[in-house]
């Protein structure tokens, strides 16, 4: 085998391995029909069965091959404190990272907290276990150029995904 043929073969093998590694690290948004099959009509949060919002939900397959489902919940008729605490749910088959915080497989509720620091608005996502215990409060970034703005969405990015609440986001990845 000539030297140029060996070099060419090494380059082809390296390209194939790199391509396979990148394709496995991609988060993929799942089709609406698959989401419709898996989205529960209600979720159990802090002792209540709360209806989910089909129009504000998303299903993705993470890099680890596990599914992660998010949905806003309908809290009309619930107390204002409950409505502030829970605006949505995350259900995951596997471990994931959200905004740099690690979570295991399971079901979580989340809410959004807005605060002002000086002249800047700071928005954080609060994540709760299904018993209502706060697990994390994570400051969110803001994408000023996001259009259209939807109440909840997960957008696949080159190296993972972004979990969006309106224009505010956190990076999302499987573990």
C-alpha cells in the first residue's frame, strides 16, 4: 500500500468517525404525532393533577438517546402562589443538564421568577421535584433576535439544544 493511499484511508476513516460522533451528539426535536402520543393530559405536581397545554409542549431526543418532554400547564383556577410556582413540567427518561445544573430521570415542575438588579431584569427558572421542593434556581439568558417567540419551545442547536420560555433560554443536553 502506497503512502498516499494510507494517508487518504486515514483521512476517510477520521472523517467517518468524526461524522458519527457529531450525529450522536445532536438533540433532535420529535414530530408532533409522536409528541401527541406521549403528552399526558394531566401531570401530578405537589399533590395536584394539573392539565398540560398541548399547544405549548415539546418533545426531544437527547444526545444520550433518551426522550425529554416539556409542557406548560394550565393553572387557571389554582391559587396565585401555585400559579407563580408552577408554569410547566419536564419529564425525562434519562439524566440531563439544564443551564449547567444536572438532573436525573424523572418528573419536575418549573416556574419562572423575575427580579430587577439595578436597571436590568433578571429571569430565573426554578425547578421543583414533584413534592414541591425547590431543586434549583437557574438564571436564564435572553435571545433578543428570537422570532417567532413562543411561550415554550426547545430548539435544536449545533451542540445540543436550548430550552426557551419566550425569549429566555437555558442550554439543554443529555448526560
